[in-house]
C-alpha cells in the first residue's frame, strides 16, 4: 500500500464509519428490516401513525433518517425535525411546517403575466393554535399527496401538555382520515413514556420497539464498511467487535473505525485481532465525555476491599432480562471469575447500593423492585460496553471472563 492509497483509505474511514452521527444514507445502513417494514405499513395505512421507541444508542435516529430517504423516493412529502426541551405545541408545529413550501401561480391584472409566490403553511400557526388548526392545515396539504412528519427526540419535551395535545391531534387526524402520518421517535421503555393519554389513540399507533441489534446486523455494519473500503476482516476480529458492541451500533462504528485505522496505519488492508485490541485503546480516548466522567466517578478512590472497578465490570457482564435488568445474584459469577476467588452477594452488595444511590459514585445504575428483590440496570446503556472495553484494555477481560461474556452475549438480542 503506497502513501496515497493509505491517505485515501484513512479519509474514507471517516465516511463509512459513523460513531458520532446517525447514518443518513441507505448504502451504509444495516439491519432493522422488521422495523422498516412496520414503519412502512403505518405510513401506507390511512389513519395510522408510528411510534419508534427504545433505549439510547440503538439507532432510532438512523432508522428515522433512512425512512426519510425511502419515503422521499416514493414522492412522499417528508419532513423531519428535532424536538427541544423548551418547545411548546405551536412551536413544534411552526418548526415542522416551516420545512414545507407551497408554490402558487398568480395572474394579476387584465393582461396577466404568470408569476409565482412561495408561502409556508407555518404562516397559519400561532401561539393559540391547537389540534383542530393543525388538522385543517394537514388536510389541505394531504390533497396534494402523502405527507409524513417525523418528530425525533420527542422525549425531550417537558411536561405533559405538549404530549396531550399531540395525542389529541393524532386522534383528530385518524377520526378524519387525514392523509398525513406522524412518526414519533424517542427514548422510552414503552409508548406511554412518549405519548401521554395514549390509551385513547392506541388503535391509531403502530408501536415499533427498537431492541439492541443482533450480532448478524452488527456484522453487516462492518462488512458493508469493508466492502466500501476494499478491505477485509478476520473472523475472530469481527467477532470481538460484535461482542464488545453489546448490540449498540455506536460502538460497532467506533471500534470498527479505530480498528481499520490501526490496520491502515500498519500498511495493511486486512483487520486482525491485534488491530481491534489496539483500536479499543484508541476508542476509549474518543468516547463521549459524559461516559468517561460517569466511569471515573463510579470507580474513583478505591480503598482496600472496595472493588468498584471490578464490580462495575461484573455488572456489565451480568446476565439480564428482556428489559436489561440484572439481579444481585447475576453479578456473583462474573466477579468470581474476575477476582479469581469466590464472592457471595454480601461481598459486593454495598457496591451495588453506591452505584445506584450514592451521589459521589453515581447513580450509574437504576434500581427497581423492593429490598432483597432489587433489580439493576445501567442508566445510560452506552456505559455498559464502555466498561467492558475498559476491562479488555486493562487485562481484566480475558480467559474465563471473556469466555463468560461470549456465553452470555448480554443483553439477549
């Protein structure tokens, strides 16, 4: 590989891998065929709307971006906006409708010379606008063809008023068979976490849950990137990237990019296992500050007998249920393998308590249930793979510990 080819590959790595921003081109998007099918069904069924929900980092915005690309190819009018914490109902609609321009042909005077005038339906939205006003605007737009409006980061809206008005608007559109579909995207465990008063519109909503990606889907991300770069990757290196990602595509892109960069810098076009391990070390320095800060806060100032770093790694490896929760007993086996000696729950219960309640160390874990039946999960899902990567980097994740992680493949996706 000559210097020019090396520089070209390094530059293209920044295009095919996208750890910092959502994917917005079909060529680089991988997986999620079922979610795309569900969204398409909602869009093509009059009176139905879609709600895309799931934990942070699973690729909801990337899916919304690809839906926009696919629908635009069908000559559908598609608008996508981000919601903001301070947005009121009328502000959200002003922002959305400002993305639409209507061109009108005008013929004034006795000897008309055709002219055009551009206007926006946002001109009809004011501080007092409500669901009926929005419905009338969308009815007019719907006469010209299908309209889809995607509201990303819907969970950022504060209070229930805007959400209640959205629920009323959805019911209004469905009752009147308006030719417009909403796609609402946000971080939530279920639909009720995104739409207040949702029971009255349940039949109008297609609920699309975004679970963590399956290993095959994560492999598709890497393989597409390899194809675009004209590179290859060894099976064991690919398996390790997938394992470390824990179903979150952000880490697949991050570790994949750094692994490819490591190989290219060594003038090779094949990614091997040492490239992934080297890429992990670089990826750890490029992780979001909030993740690094949470890790350092949780594990700092370790005194003799307080195994915060090791217990946090055991939590990241622990077997979880379908909602991502683990019980105290699930930490026992990983911690025993990490430490090389048997640990029972009393030996680390204080660590779990501090991770979930102590202001000096967290909270990094969310605690649910009652005493002696507590369940835990990471508040920020992106912290869990980071902890695992730190374990690989410092030598804690090897041998029996790495084998345990391979067997559990947690969470179940």
